[in-house]
C-alpha cells in the first residue's frame, strides 16, 4: 500500500539524517496521501540507514495503523493532531537539530536576523513552552503558536517542528531553521546581540518570495495544461 510514498518518506528521512538534522533514530517525519487521506509515518527505534520501504507505517488520521508491521514513531500523536486540525498540511517534520535545539533550550524565538529566515517565515520562528514529548498536546501548542500562516516552531526544550504541503518543503524549512539558528548563535558568540532585519524589510522579502513562488506555480500549471493539449 502506498509504496511510492513510503519510499519517498524513507529517502526524506535519510536525507534529514545525512544533512545533520537528526542523529541515530531521533526525529520523525510523516506525509499525507491526498487520495486516501492516510498518513505515512517513520517507524520507532530503527536507525535511519537500516530502514526499508516496508518499515514505514501507514495509518489513518486518528493514528490507527492500517498497514505495516513496525511500531510508528513515538511522537505520532503530535503529527496526527496537526494533520487532523490543519487540512492543508501534507507533511510534518520533527528534528532534534543541534542549533535549533540550543535555541529551544534557551526558550527564545529565532528572530529574522538572516534574509533566508525573513523570506521564508516573514517574522520570527516562535519558541513554544515545554510540552511533554509524544503528546497530541505538543501538536496543539505548535499549531497555536504558528498561527494561520506559520510554517515552523521551536518546540520548547525539544527541537523543531515544520509543516508544509509536501516532503521537500518541510525538509527545506527544517534546514532553514537550523541554518538560521546556527548563524544567530555564532553571531551572539561575538559578544553582541544579533540584529534582526527591520520589520518593513522582513515583509518586503517575504512578499517578494511569495510572489516568486506564485509565479512559479502558475508557470508549472500552464506547462501541465499545455502538455495535456498535445
Ligand atoms: Zn523529539
């Protein structure tokens, strides 16, 4: 069942590990199949390199396993809460990446100090209060802190959570948070308070990238329509 999606999830999780966003078996990823409504989630307790396509677990949005013999990630309730309460979300990624983890321990928001953070989030990446790991409550608090248009949060004392329409997007968002946190931390090590971009520049950058994305989507749609008329 959903073999292609399970393989895409396995490869995304492997990339998460290879790019330093997750270590050992830590971190987890999930993706929604738009046709069936099922969620595919990474398994619990298997190192990234040893996972096979058949180790990915298919479940319904309430967390009931419908395919697979492995135990789904311990943090599945956080994922399913998000899929259930935000119908636009197609993928969820949770990492324990080092610098984002540092900021989540400090309990501070990641401000838009880099152009990448500003362009991606249009403001700070908020830091949630600590919520017990493995709970649906962690998903509820994350969604509340993100607001309508949010894409990521720092989970209090626990790393990152990114949401998006698909797996490549949540991987890119998670990398952006980690890179921003690393630069922010290293700037702070210079003994100064890192300086966020001015709010009007943050908005300008965010709107600019949104318009590029909209244009790219429209061009892709036009290409698909043109191909279907051939
Ligand atoms: Zn975790």
